């Protein structure tokens, strides 16, 4: 199994038994998500910017307006930390100290670079569409050169990364004995709603096959993971 080599940036110190460095563990978190937070420093001021991202192997991408100060500055080679996280449950014990949460998270470190070549931008933005909706890019009007010039595209090769997961039940302490507070786990999920077709645009009827994984009621993290693996069923 391939793994990232942990360094000072990525090594887990608090609850290290919950931390993993295997590519599969890190990618499982990244591929279940869409929104990440990009951490970077400009002129001594730290910033964290939420943005949509996608992954291809050990490379992650994000994009935005060509005029974006964040993208142009960070894309010049700044050190970057990309974090992705999920809240999976609320854990309630018999003391406030024991209350916790079930979660999945990943932290990825590297240096970002801007991609200026227009055809590389075209291929990357098509890959982003297909990552979310497998096979959809070929059904859409191709981006014009003017549109591609309005986009700033950033690529980051992951140098170090770690995943951290808590998925257990409630811990109890001897000092909690006798307290009658309710204990347990309250699951937390994000579910997909029913599609709402835009009247007067595109095709009539139900969503096309490229959207089959986005069925009403499906878990978003599972749907995104299935899309990342071209619709192959997965479990999370």
C-alpha cells in the first residue's frame, strides 16, 4: 500500500491512533468531498479560503477568477495546506468532558502553481465536470478561449498528507457512574434533494444518466465518491 511519508507538518500527535498516512485513507476523505479550505500566508497575514477542489492522483486542483489575488499569489509557489473534513455524528456521554464528535478529515501539504496553458485549462475544467458528473463534459458546449482566459487554475502536488478519523461510540469514566444523562451517538449526514429542472432550458424529462448518482435521498459523500470512481458502487 502506498503511503505519504509524515513530516513535521503532517505527523499526528494528538490521538495518533486515529491518524493514517496511507494514500487510500487520505483519498477516501478527499474523494468524498467537494469543498475544501485552502490555508496560506500572504505578507505575513494568514488566510483560509473555502473553495471547490478535485483530485487526480497525488495532484489536487482548484480554480476561480483570473483576477483572484489568492489564486495568483498562492499559485506562484506559496506553501499551501488543503483541509477537508466531515462531521459524521455527535457523541454524548455522562459528563461534558466525554462529549465528542465522529468525523473524517484530511490535511494535505504542498506548493501551488498556476497553469496558464489554455488547452491544459480546458482539459482540467472538463475533468472537474466529469469528476462530479461522469461523462457530462462531452455533452456540453466547449469553453471558448475568452472564457478560459477568465479562469485561474491552480495545481498542487501533495508532498505530505494525513487522514484522521473518529467513528466510535461513547467513552465512560468511573467518575460518571450514577449520572442519568442520556448517552449515545446522533448520526449527522448531508443528503441530496430532489432535482429541480430549469424551465425553458436544456432537455425535458428526468435527469440524464450522468446525474444518476445524485438521486434524491442519497448521501452526498457517497455520491461524490461513486462519481470519483466513475460510478462504481462504494461504501463509506
